């Protein structure tokens, strides 16, 4: 048995059956070219008889693709098969893929025929397809719910009529892994000539077992796996090809097979299909999800920092994730993870500054789920002092503002001498009220020369960074503050700027 696993991609056909997905001709061509760059062996380009548009797309893909087999789907009906051939005949390597129902429930209620009539139809139509091209794939639809003996007879008929690939579809995602094993064992034992053709498996994910069932099929003789990029498809989707590919690659010692896939193109292909389909990849999706190589736990981060293999079984750069392993800083991150990440960004902090940054970092994680590099750079800029001891520290701030309300701010500061002072003030706006309260406590009223505010990151939970420049008695200073609350950031920046221009701590105002 060959060790080569044929990767059959049906993103353009079965993937497009996802509710709400409709690829344009240009999108199908772009995806097809990317699938060829990925190294996919077979591209199922569409179902030509379904519409003139689909015929045009299949024909265009057939004329464009040079390396991969281009396949068209057809029912076991002569007009469908002819239409499929007309669409793929210009391909360098054309294939016709025909199917017919084989489960009793579908034979009775959908085809409304007898078993014998369906067998005869399959034999005749496979033979007709064979008269058009040598590469014929046959699928007994709903195979996993079919009577095993009837399924074996159907497969034998298809092989005798000229099929070169027999695909076993779990059309409704019903089968358990051990049932897939039993099905493949039964067929290999009962069907004469089956060793001379390629056995294939097509899984659906209705019960979340498409990938597991595909692996079991490989272990029991299948050498073609059908699926889609990102697992998109009818209902709950199809086997996610990137999962099968990377399992075969990662667990090579346990699986006696290999693919010809260029795994460095996996991530790019996934993003292209995500963009054109409009179906977002779930963040925790295996292989291509946003979080697949991101680490948020402090314990995991510590291990990754020391040796990547402690918590990763794949190198993300292998599949084209350019940023590689990502340490995601959040509420579960530890001091060591923060220190190492800051060093990666170019910051070498002493213990005291690291303590200040770590404290500010933990406060920020209570307000913001994920902290990125820009957040950290802002924290370092606003919490490290390079030897400067601020005369005042902001402890608390409360602002009341709105339509029909006079803006009021209550501020609590702590002096470098350890005294806590509080004051409430009104202003023309909330920022003016904050400044007035700080001015009263410090007995200093500097000139505000610059007030600049910007978002550090994207999103509604973004930090706001405020830069303030003040002058007092001929001295000028800049202060910075950052917080998800822009009033807090403004107060931080104003207090920091004011502390640098004051000659000394003034013992005044209300003491708590």
C-alpha cells in the first residue's frame, strides 16, 4: 500500500455549500491557485450542472490549474456527467466524480427506487463517465448508514464499471471511529479488485468527529482524504484538511503515511478562504485559529520562555504564522513572563521599575482582557522614572459629568512624604475639574501648554494615552498617563508633569 495520502480539497464545491457562502468567479480562481500552491492533489472545483455560473467557474479553474487534478461533481445521471466533462475537459488532469445514494432511507425517500435499480444505474453511469475520461471517482452517498453487504456490492459494481477511486462518505457525520474502521475492513475483505484502486474518505462534522474518522480511515486503508480549508461546508462542515495534514506531519511515527503538501502555505490559504467565505475561523480552532499558538497562562509562558517544546508540539512558523509563538499577557501572566517579554521589546528594567510596571500591568489586566506590546510600551513610559522620585502620586479619582451637570472631580494624592490629601473641585469640563482639584492640593497652578490624547490600541477596551506639558515659574515639564479610563490617564499625566516643576512638597489642603 502506498504511503502517499492524496489530499482532495472540496472547498470550492462542498465548502461553498456553507449557508451564506457564495464565491465569485474571481474568488474561486484565487482560491484554486492558492490550493495549487499549497500542494493539494485534487481540487473539486464545483458542481457544473447546478447552474451556468458554476459551470463557468469549473471551466475557468480547469483552464487555469496546471499541476493539481481538477474534479467536477455529477449525479449518476448522463446529462450531469456530460456537463461535468464539458467543464473539466480542458484541464491538464481532469476527473469526474459521480455519486448515488446507497442508504435505504435515501434510496426509498429520495430516489424512490429499488436497490437493484440503483445498482444498475450506478454501473451504467460509471461506464459512461469512463468513456469520457480515465480518472473516475465514485461515491456511494450516505455510505456509513448503508447496509454493509449492499455497500460492498455497490463498490464492486463501480470498480467493475471503471472507477479508479472509491470514496466512502460519512454524508451526515453519523459514524463513530470504530464504525469507520469496520466499514473499511469489510470492504477490503469483501470487494474483489479493491486493492487496485484508491480508497477515499469524505467526512462531515455533525458530531464533531470528522478529523478523527478521517484518521481511522487512513489507518484502515484509505489513501485519499477529502475535506475543506478551515473545515467549512454544509451544516457543521467537513473534515478540516489542515488538521489532517498537520496530524500526519506531526505524528509521522504513529501514522505510516505522508502528504505532498507545502505546509508553509497552510496559514495563508486559511486566511484567504476566511476572507472570501466571510466565515470567521474560531479563535481556538486547531492549527489556524488565532489562539492556536498563543499562551496566556503564567505557567505555560514560563515554560515556553525556557523551551518552546514544553508547551508546543508544532512550530507555528512551519505553517506560515510569521509572528511565531505568541505570549499573550493578561491576568494569568506572571512577573517572569512580563520581564522576558519586556526584554524582547528592548526594555531592561531594574527590580524597582519592574515592580512598578508589574503592579500597573496587573491593574490594567483587571480592565483589559489582553495586553499587547503597545500597552506595555505605554506602561513602561508612564510608570518608570529613571531615578526621579515624584512629589505627588495619584491614589484615587472620581469624576461626575454629563448634560445638565456641573463637572466635578474628587482627587486623592499622596505626597513623597507619605501624606494623603483630598479635594473636590468643579470646572468647565471634567478635565478642568481634575486640574483644579490637583492645583488646590498642591497649591500650584501651572500653565497647561499641551494636552494630547490618543488610543494606544484598537477596540472599545483600548488604553487611552495622555501627554500633558505644563510650565511653572519658568520650568517646563511633560507628564504621561495611560489607562482604559481617559480621566484617570489625564489625572496621571497632569500629576506627573506637575511633580516635575514643583520646587518642593507643599504641606497644605485637606489631610486624610
